[in-house]
C-alpha cells in the first residue's frame, strides 16, 4: 500500500482565566509528520485508508467498487458516502479481492475486535464511534429475497470461511456491543473489508 507523509500543524496557546482579566498568553506552534497508508483501487481510483492491527493490514473503509453482485442499500440510485460501502454477495466479495489481499477470516475479525475491545471500566452500550479509527459501519444486509434490513443497527461483513468452524460472516451489533460469527447463505449481500498479512 502506498504511504504518504502528511504534515499536521498544532498550535498550543495558554489562556488566563477571567479572574485575571482573561486573555491569551504565549503560544507555541509545531509540526509533526504522520505516515498514512492507503490502497488505491486501479479499477476505479477509489482510495481506501488502511491500518495495521496485529500484523494484519485492514481496509478502514467498506469496499465500494460497483460490480456484478454488488448492491446499494435499499437499491438507492447513488452509493453511500465513504466510509460506508456497497453490499456484496459472497461470490462478488471473493471476485473483487485486490491482488495481494484477502477476505478476513472470523478469527481475523475476532483479533480486530479484541484490539478495540472496551476496557472493563467503561459503561455498557455501543462501542466508541467507529471503533476508534476502524470506521466500522452498520450497513445492514440484503437477504436472498432482496429485502434490506438492519441499516445503522448491525454491520454484516463477509469472512473467508477458513476458520475452524467455517464461519463465513461476522455481525457487529450496536445494541449488544458484540461481534458474532456465523454461517450465512451465499446469496445474501453484506459489507466487505479486505486484509493483507505483513
């Protein structure tokens, strides 16, 4: 994946409180450089930010290349804004894998979930917005009859089916703050993230 060094500028400035008449004091400005990695899909030019978790590089946006077997939620005319993506049948999810990448297994998803797990001291409820950087979307799914469901409630993602149980999807629930693997009919359409090993 290409890497880009991106400058980020910070300004720190002290402010004296109202009891001292209020006002800005000295300031300090500095620049730091962040290495940002991303994948550019040669088929349509879409840029996907990436991140590394446990020696695995993950897409940080749902895949959104229009292809046979892909659907816009609710059959809308325009695709959703990034980082949300399209929904794919399992065959389309496999057919669209970029060179050098793969569908994550349910075990990969579990390692990712564990990396972003809520500390025990935090209250129950949905995980922090977008798993603090992973941008997990709750894009719902399309069943084999063409019915769409669970938008903004659940994220359904294809998995490779290569774990010991043969699970071919995971469900991320906003209500229970859980990741649940399972097996889904291939004709369903769900979201996709791709990974590659370091």
